[in-house]
């Protein structure tokens, strides 16, 4: 019964993952996002979701914005998690000076209002995709350090780690082959959380017009629709990108909840 319930819960997760991967890797197969004279047309058989103020298809825009929006979130979360893992490893493997250094840096980073710094830098630079990834990762890595350090300390205290060290295994080998695989559930949970936060920050920057003008995201499409709130066009300019963004965040939340339930299952419980 529990196994059937788990399989039923995982079906939407797997379907969503397939859709996300298809959107990320099918960019070359999508129609071009061209302007036309059919400006602000409502949804019709020719343009299923209508057109914007320069005649571009809203549906094509949504599909072309998906790889950028999702890719920025995935890449930012991965880089932030990598920095967090590196800092946590330094704090654990070098307890005399590494712990104090990393925790002091974490405290300083937590004191600095990262959102304000992010907005100031974005307003000054109007960053592109690569700059957004690096900037957001450097401003958010500290959120995960304490959790990752605690998980790493727990894993390094296990008997198999001590045995591997006694047999002459170096710390890089111990981390890669013993500690990190056991930490995978924690890493996945932290990563999903980071993706949610990164997607929301990217959408916020784009909505405020603080990203590069040629960077098409769902947030920038919402920002473009704000000038038409007092016209009927808001229904096909604002609602589709807002729905896509909300749906993706809800799907990520469901993944996180499914992952937490799966790994909260008591030992010995049949799958």
C-alpha cells in the first residue's frame, strides 16, 4: 500500500522533470520569437495565447523563456551548494583555523542584507545570465553552511569513515566515496530549496527590470505586461507567465515534500 502510494506521488514529479528537461534542451526546435504587425491580439487559433505589444507570440515567448528561467535557477543553486559544501569541508577538516574562519565569514554574510546588495549590483550592472549566476551564488552560499557542516560532521563520525582513514584513505577520497554519497538526501533537499529561492530572485530582478534587456524570462514577461493592467490585454500578457512561474515553484515544492517524506520513512519499513 505504501509502495503504491509512493509511486502515485512520484508520477507528477517524474512528468514534471520530463517537461522541464524537454523545455531546457529543445530551444533549437522552437519557432523564432519574431515581431509582427499583429500587436496585442487576443488568443486565437493563429496565436493560442495572443501577442504582445510588438506582435510577438506569448506562447513562443513562454517556451523560449523557460530554459533561461529554469536554467538560471538550477545553475545558481548548484554553484551556491558547491561553495557551501567547500566551506563546510574546510570548517570540518581544519577545526583549528578553518572552523573559526568559515563561521566568521558566514556570520558576516548573514549580517549583510543580501537582497539589498543584489538589487544595488543589478541596478548598476544590469547583469546577464552568467553574472546573475555568480552574483546570486556568492550572496547566498552562507544559507547552507551550518546545515552542511552538521551533516558532514555526522557522516565523518561513522565507523566506516574511521576505518577508511585507518587504512590510509585520504580526505578527498573519504569525502567523495564515503561521506558525500551518504549525505545525498541532505544535499538534494538543500538543492531543491536553493532552486526555489534562486528562481524567485531571478523573477524578482527581471520583474524590476534589473536584468539585461535581451534576457528573456518569465519574470521579464510579467514586467512587460504591467503597462497593460488597465486594458483587456493583461489577461493574456500577465496571466500565462505568472501561471508558469507559480506552477514551476509549486512543482519544486512538491518535489521537496516528496523527498522529505521518502527519507523520513523509519528504518525497516517496507517500501
